[in-house]
């Protein structure tokens, strides 16, 4: 179906929502993004964009813009024990396009996507908290402030706590995964552009450089029985992180000494949605399939969804067929990738002599070659 002149509302100006907005606008749709936050800003942290994510950025014409942010090209992934000894090294040369594996500052990626969306004619309206989405022949977005926005199609890219997700999939509420993650940035140290994973019982720490090596990203994960905070992320005292990783070796302790500000996240997820679409509405990104970050695929999967949704709608004769095609192209792949991320969780934290064998069997995205 032609998207020219179709009015599409996208809820959420995260990675998935902004990419989807641009992909739809490039095909002629008139797109409005509704975002609850007062500004498009990101807690400073990094993420890994793998070749499948870069394929989407290339397809929507933003590859050069992302590279221009100075995102270092990944050279490999080294798995280390808690004292820094090498357990295994995964080179990236098995990937079709290893040059497309980048370490990206989230704020840079969001900036590139927001500018790209605006250049394509997308309106981004801030301070718009969406209370409910009503599917139908003319779907309607109800804002908390009382206003209603009608559109031809509504895309819910509103993350883990998506109201449309539970509306389409009753009972599929998010649950705590038993893991928390601290995320911090420290000054760069000129180290290699590789991801290093330091593994210990019940915890692991991932680190890699950002912005041409000027800063270093740290994600430190610990197993916990429960998450009692009201919010799923909060500022934390860096000493709590240092205490949690005090049993790790000097390389880890040295990095953590440099941490001045840190955020702590309770890691929640729900199962991959059984139902991704309703009448003229669709889920996208974490709203459909939140993942543990242990395969570094959440953002790249949201990017894949964005491109496949726009492509499926364009290919089909009508919206219902396009939305069904979108779900059929995405759901099995999302289940496979998220299953692999769950599998990595227990391997990173494995205790005792079986750890090495399990680490050698660890899944990496290179073995999950993208289809987008
Ligand atoms: P989000 O980024 O959650 O965006 C949702 C947007 O919707 C937000 O802007 C929010 O404000 C808005 N919103 C929510 N509710 C409403 C509402 N009611 N009304 C209006 N607006 C609303 N992924 C990777 O690919 N690589 C990595 O290395 C990586 N590392 C990670 C490390 C950690 C510790 C965590 C927690 C995640 C990591 N991820 C990583 C996952 C990745 O961050 C997410 O999968 C990705 O951000 C999902 O994008 P999204 O657009 O679907 O949702």
C-alpha cells in the first residue's frame, strides 16, 4: 500500500520509535512522534550496534551520520575471568561486515535518529504522556492531559511498560529477571577497541570504549533476589558498585575507582508478545520483546523492527495484511535472539570448573546473522 499521505502516530522517541518514524516518513507518510519526556535526552551510557543494526541505519540513510560521531569500530570480544585472565576471544572477522560493529554512545545514536527524523519531516511532540491507545478503523491515542490524537495507524514504541502490549496480550506483565545492572562512563584510557567481559560468580562486568576512546563504558551486572525500588532505574552511590565487585581483580577495581556517577537498573522483561498488532496498531522494539542485555541486541532489534514494519506496510495491499506480514517476519527471529541472550545470562555467571566449557559455547550475534 502507498504510505504517501497516511497519518501515522508513533508513541515513544526512543531508538525504535525514531528509526520507525524516519523509515515511514521516507516512504511518504505524515508522521508525528509523541514522547512523554520534556526533552530527548539520554542517561550517559553506551551500547553496541552490530551489523544488523547498521544495515538498518544504512537503509534509512543515517550510516555516515552515526560514524561521524566517532563511534569506534569493535575489534573483538574478550572473555576474562575475574582476575583478568583470558578465557576466550571472539574475533569479529566471521561477520560479513565486521566494520559495521560499532560501540556507540546512546545519546549520539538518539541525536542522529532524532535529527534524521526531523529532516524527513517528522514532528516530535514532547511532554505528551500517552494513557491509552484504542485500536480501530481510525485508531486513537488518548493523552493523559485529556487530548486525543487520531491517525490512520499507531505504532507503540513505548518500551518495556507499553500499555498497548498488555492490552493486546492480557496477563503478559513485565517481571524482574533477578539481575540488576549499573551503567557508568569513566575517562578513556587508550585501550583497544574491543569489548571485555570480566566474569565471576553471580556477576559480570562489560566494558568498551566510546567516542574515539575518549570515554569508556561500563555495564556491571549482579544477581539479586528482588527489586524493591518503585522505579526501574535510579541514581546510585558508586561505592555500592565498588563493594559489589570488590572480589574482582585489579583491572576491574581500577576501573571502578574512576566511577563518579552511576545509574542502577533493575532488569525486567516479559515474554516476546504473542500478538504484535491489532486493528491499525502495532508494537515495536522493547514494547514487543524486551531482552536481557547479554547479547547486546535490544537496540539493534528495535532498529530491525522499524525497517521491517515500514517495508511490510509498503509491500502489502492494505494495513491489515502489512501488519500481519510484519509480525510474521519479526516474531520468530525476536524469540530466537532473546532466547540466546537468556542463555548467555547463566553462562556469564557460572560457578566452578564447568564455567570454561560453557563459555566456549556462548552465543554471539555473529552466529545469528541478520535478515533485515
Ligand atoms: P526505549 O528506548 O525504552 O524507548 C521508549 C520511549 O518511549 C522512551 O523515550 C519513553 O520515554 C517513551 N515512552 C514510554 N512510555 C510512554 C508513554 N506512556 N507516553 C509517551 N512516551 C512514552 N541494546 C543494544 O542493542 N546493545 C547494547 O549494548 C545494549 N545494552 C544495554 C544495557 C542495559 C543495562 C540495558 C538496560 C539495555 C541495553 N540495551 C542494549 C537494550 C536497549 O537499550 C533497548 O532494547 C532499546 O533502547 C529499546 O528501544 P525502544 O525504542 O524499543 O524503547
